[in-house]
C-alpha cells in the first residue's frame, strides 16, 4: 500500500482534532471523574490506533505480525486488570 502525503496530512489533522477534544472535553461535558477518565482513555485509544496503523505502517503488515501485536495488547490488558483488582481490594 502506498502512503501519500495527503493521507499523512489527514491523519495528522485527525490526531490534532482528537488532541483538542482531549483538552476541551472536561470543560464541555461535566462528567464524574471516572466517566471522564473513561472518555479520555477512549480518545487516546483512537489516537494510538491511528498512529500505529499509519505512522508505524502496521496497516499493511501481514496477519502474522498483527497477531503478535494483538497478543501483546491482551497480555498488557491482563496486567492492567490484575493491578486494578489489587488496587480495588487494598
């Protein structure tokens, strides 16, 4: 797949708009701290997806490498769940 300058520009504009949304969201929508953190994590997950797909060229990789990435993310999620359970019960 060929990545063009216009595609990189669109991704950059998207990342900048999402970053702006990250800063503006707490002022516009007064949510509880837990809900605000969830929305912020959702926005950051979208930004991570854009960066990894386009700037790290993972969008055009084969399924074998994508499987390794998914496996690493699942292991990271397991660690986060374990730490969350530990913090909740201590």
